[in-house]
């Protein structure tokens, strides 16, 4: 069954349009409260990134939850995994992150987490969706049964202590200079504070959110400022987060980018050597063939799943693997987190580098990627992919390139975009194949 409101990573869209309005968020709060409510008073925790629209959407969401008798704790700006961690540690029934992740400020949305810190399943999301479209007045409680709201001022400090607890007491970053780009997002407090507390000299950028500059020319999707800062400050490494700090992209001391696939390869290799890798690696259909080939050459199991870190985590849980992620920098360390966490992954990379006593340029880029082209097409209706002529062209393209690489065409779960991704060492064939698919989609859209 296709979700009406939820995409591959929660609910997301343009602010004050369709589902991203105060009225809609009040209904989301009511529906979520109705689903989780029992006779016993329930608890929800809410965090957000730095978007201006958060000040509009958060009160509406809180109002809906309180109306059903749910007690709410407000954590303020906090990374998504910080919200997931505190949902679990505070024994809350529901965690809600108000964010549009790597999108610009004009978008916003929510990610929902259960009491185990895991993102809610499609099944639970569908049940909440059914409630959203019902008459919700019957779930409103009596005045004396209303929930209460309380703001926690120490959420980032709690999160930092949980992160530190994943490493040995003597782990420190003394003598290391780090450029940290927080994308003017949710990690702008916790990131610099944590790395400084561990002894690093931190050059922080993207730490001046004004509500409108989240992810704007900075962070994991726009890495040029980080790369320039690494070179200008002669730093040892650069770390870039996204708006809700669940992604990480790294650059080495020479300013060269290290994407999520390379980070996964690095961690997998080390964990296998230390005999702490469980099962193998879970990645998605977007991961580079070079990563797959490298992992298999290491005699490590490599399994692909649908795009979205939630699906990566679900597959990890089913197979009991402890490492998975995406090329975009969503990486899940299954023994330490229930969702992607750029700051946690950065700590793991730095921990390994310290143990190896190697510079990032000598340790991180472990495989040569197969040439990859990703084309994003803005469309009015993503369901255009169901067109028979488009499907026919995609099948012909897949067959044509199958001996030389692969083609993947999919609709974005969070944006009005169709993504065309292709990989092949035969660049001429790759380019012509992608152009053919682009042209036919444009023709029928």
C-alpha cells in the first residue's frame, strides 16, 4: 500500500504548502497521539533543526499531542540521532524530529521514531495516516486530562555524553586540527562542543543559523567551503554534516572528498580486521559498484536494499549486520546507533585513524569508483514513471548497459524529482544511455 503522507524518510515538503502547514501538523500531532495513547499517560519528545518554519510547526505539533493527553518534552535544536537516542534513554513512546534534512530552509517535515529509537515502520505510518484522515475530535481528552509540555535545556549535553560512552575513556583528539561544517543546522551546538571537549583544535563553519541558511552553500551537499577551510588552515581533516546531522562527508588533509561509500569501505575493513564486523555490509542501489567490488574482494558479504537509511536499518536488523549506509553519507553503526549520525561516524573514523596513526589521504580512499552519473529531473508528477513507453525505454537501456555497468531510475521519496543514476567504465555508452532516458521522460512529462 502506497503511503499518502509519508515518503522514504518521513513527511517532507515545501513550507505552507500541502502537508507542511500549522493545520496539518496539528492533525499529525492528534493522529500520532491517538495512535500511541492508552489509559496510561504517554510521553513524546520533540527536537528540530534550525529552520525558521520550525517555530510555526513545533507549537502546532505540540498542541495536537497535548490535546490527546500526551506529555511532551521539547529538546530544541538537536541532531536526528540525538533525538533517537534520547527517545530511548528517556523511555518515551514517540520521538519526533522536525526537519527536512539536507533540503533548503523552504522545506520542512518530520521523522518519527518509536520507543526503541528506530524509525517507524511503513505499517505504523500507514495506521497513523488512516487516523489523520478521520474525524479526530473523538480523541480529544477532557480539560483535566490534557498533556503538559516541558522544555529540556540539557538535551545536547545528554547526547554528547551518550556519544562519548561509545568509546574508550582514554580516547582523545589532542594534536588534531579539524574543520567542522555544521551546515547551519541541528549539529551546530553538539558538534563543535564535542570535538573541542575531546581535545581537538576545531575550526567551525556553518554554525551561525538564522533560520534561512540551513544547508545553503555549506554542509555535506555543498562541500567547497569545508575543502577550502581545510587547505587554508592546514587542517588534518574536514567533516561536513547536513541539516539534521545524520549525514557525513569527509575531506582529507589535501582537500579531496571522501564520500559515504569510501567511509563504509574504511570502517568495514577495520572492523573485519578487529573481528567486530557482524555479517557484512548493507547498502542501497545507489552505492557505487566500486564499493561492492571492494567489499566482496575482502570476502565480506555485501547486500543492497531500497534507498533510504530506514530500509538499510531494517535489513541490518533482520540479518543482524552492524554496518550499513549510503553514498550520500547516511551511515549506521548498528552497535552504537539506530539511525544515521554524522557526528558519531566522524568519531569512529577519527578513532580508527588514531589507532592506525595514518593521515586521511593514506587511509580513506580504498577503492577506485566506477564512473557514475546522477541526473535529477524536476517533474510535476513522479508517477510519470508508470508510463509504458518510459518503462520500455528503461528496460532497453538496462539491457544495453548490463554487461558494462548498470542503470537505476527511481522517483525521490521526498522531492518532486526523478533520479537517473548510471555506472559504467564505458563513459560514452553511459552518457548516451542516460540522455535517452532523460529525453523520453521529458517528452511524456
